[in-house]
C-alpha cells in the first residue's frame, strides 16, 4: 500500500481510476488488527490502487471528507467519490471486501 505523501498527491490520485484511500493512524488498535489482511485485499483487488492516509498528518483532509472514525475507506474514480466505508467500528476482511465489491466499475 502506498502512503500518501502530500495534499498535492491526494489531488492527483483521486483523479485516477479506482483509487481507495485507507484512513488510519499508528496509535489505532483497530487499524493494527486489519493490517495483516491489507496485502491480501490488494492482491485480490488489483484493479484498485490503495493509499494509506495518516489521520494525524492529514486531519484537515479527514475533516473535509467527513472521516471521523478509523480505520475508514473512501474510494474515488476519476475525481468523483465512488463509495465510502466510514465509521468508527472495527472492520473485518469480509466487510472491507463487500465494500470494494460495491464500487466495482
């Protein structure tokens, strides 16, 4: 998973096709629990590009996108939001995959 490096990069990657931003933080225990399954999800969904967004580094972006719980996922396709799985609940691989399935083009 690529790590978002700047707001400029964010503006560029959301213009691409099938981008999923995963909002997380190093201190988040629920985020650490899903960490081992993220490579599997990427391998099973190669049509998407995944970006890790550090919630603490990009708090203004989180506010702009109404991401107040982590881990959370927001998908973009050519500049438009294609879907979101945003809440403060613990997430499981099946739930994340079901979210990804809803945004297939």
